[in-house]
C-alpha cells in the first residue's frame, strides 16, 4: 500500500513538472486541435480576416476552454453520468455569455464585428471535446492546464492565419486595434507605397478576404507540419 | 449510480446559480453596453461627414465623439408628408423597427451637422436589403439639399470581399461625394449604381464587381429612403 501511495503524493506536490508542461505544449504542436485533430475549423475560417479579430477570438476561446475544463473537473464526481452533456453545456454556455458580456463592455466595435462567432464558441468542438476527453477524468489543475494548452494551440493557428490574410488581403496588420500598422497600400502612410513605380504591379489579393483562403492556408500548415513530423501521418 | 431525484436537484441548482450570476452581470453591465452602443451609432453618423470634422474620427476618444455630437448636431424627426415629429429623439429611432411600419407612419431621423465654417450638412438615414440581410447608410447632403457631401454604409451579413466592400472598401462610399440627387429641373432621381462604366457623371456610380445584388439593393435603398425625405427637404428649401 505504502509503495502505491508514494508516487501519487509526489505528483500532487509538483505543480509544474514535466507532465504539466507537456499538457500545455503538446496541443501547440504535435496534438494541435486545428491542424492535427482538425477541430474548430469553422470559426478559424470565419474570424481570421483581421489579426486583431483573430487575437480576440483566441483569447476568448482560451478562457472558455481553460475555465470550463476547471469547473467541469471540479464537479466531475458530482455530475450525474446521464446528464453530463447537459451539465457541460450549461458550464460552457455560462462562460461564453460571461465572455460576450465582458467583450461588449470593453471592445464594442470588435464585439459587433465578431457578432455570432462569440456565441458560437458554445458549439466549438474543441471545448466540448476537451471536457469529454480530459476534464471528466482528471484533476482540476491539470484540466485547467489542458484547457489553456488547447486554447493556445487553437489561438496560435488563428493568429498565424490572421497575419497572413490581413497583410495580403488588406495590406495592414492589427487594424481596428490601437497598434495598427500599415504595411502595403496605395498611399504615402503605408510602409510600402504601391504608388511607387517599382511596386505599381501590386494589388491586394482578394481571395485572402474570403473564407476559402483560410482553408488553403490551414492545408498548407498541415502539409508542412506532417512532412516535418512523419509520426503524425495517418497510415490507414 | 445517481437517483432521479438527485439528477433533478443537481440540474436545477446548477441552472439557478448560472442564471443568477448571469442576470446580475448582465444588468450590472447594461449601462456600459448602452453607452457603447450610443457612441458606436454616433460614430457611424459622423462618418458620413468625416471630411468636415475638426479632427479625424479614428483619433477621437469616446468622450470627444459625445461632446462633438452634442455641440454640433441638431436632431430632428420627420414624416413622409414633410411634417416634423416632436417628442422623439432622432438618435433613438430604431430604423429596423420603423421599416416594419407603413411608409406614412415611419419616423425618419434627420441630423444636421454644423461644420467649423458654420455650414450645415443634412444627414439622412436609409435602410434596405442587400443579398443576405439588411444594409443601411447615412447620407450627408450639402445645404442645397441636392449634392452629396459624404456617405457611410454598413450591413448585417454581406459577403466579405464582395458585398461587404460597401463598408470595407473606402473607395465605394467616396464615389458618392459630389453626386446630385435631383436633375436640372429639380425632380428627384436619386443615384444609380451602374455596370460597365459611369455615363452620367451627375447621378451614376460604379458597381462593385461580383456584388450585383448588394449594389442593386443600395440603389433601391437610396431611391426609396432618400425619397421619403423629399417633402420635408422641399419645405426647408422654400422656407430658406
């Protein structure tokens, strides 16, 4: 008995061991919710036209996954098995509403711009997936880290897409935020002025504004990631 | 295994807690939400006269927008027959609701902006349908009630890169500046959104490629929406 108890005790004492680090880092790379599990693609196509929009969405989803994992894990022994999906949904819907009300108070134009997609975090497969797969069976602190990791893994892809789409589609970076950068466009206040003779051939790529471009970009990211990590390739 | 009564109690307690927390939060923040919404609408109205503002709208803080709106804008509500409505604030007219009423009963908001040089600009609100959902605009007229001084468009759900260009591409609203609503004899003809190049410099603007239905919606919205104001504007013209 004593032998069994010993390692359990050690595990509880350490808050930031190798195992915890793995929980946060794994979803960023080898177990990324978008590129490896291919979850949450719907919102990745819709909200990545602007980097700032993608950033706000990434933060919102990270908060929701982290805290829904935490609350579900805390309640996991009290949630009746028969109604666990409903209970999880109540927790997710609660957190999404909190995020939405806060965003509406703090960043009204961005809230208006994201419109239904904040509410649709409720149906984001990543959130529900993590609750079912992880939080229902693990302790609160670990579940919280798992939520942070998956939120960040989703957010990293979103922001990467947002940067590429905004620069090539609109010529700006972080438009709508106080840190707007003008990269390429037809007037003197842009970093690269397309009115100059040597750049006059340039036109913004209108495809980048459309959702389809995000699908192509995600495809390219998946391609690069899998050619670098052959173990991710599904042989079946 | 959990009993049925435990399940019911669990779900009820959980829902009550969640509902109470959200209700408190929602009512606590409702004042800030209402204020944000008002500032957002004020910015949309001021965008149509942005070239005549004392400083660029983007660099103005929320408080400055409110102060400018209070100092420089006179609000009126008019009806189709040209009469003025009292007791209604133009800012609080909900165009989406007005659209459901019969035309003669609709409240039409009118904002009169006084520029630095004392010149008034008449801002009219119009609302119509695009491809997927509603579109709306604020149209600023010079004091001849004929020449367009500026416009700002918005939409609920037009396609990004196509129909949404009415808002996202600054070149589209800019095309309207200087166009006339009336023909030489003073009859209302509105603005036409045409394909294949502008032929009538006074009344035509270029369509957005790939957004024909949205642009048809814009043309219809302007013709109908600006038409509602003509009785009142004619009254002002003969009075002034």
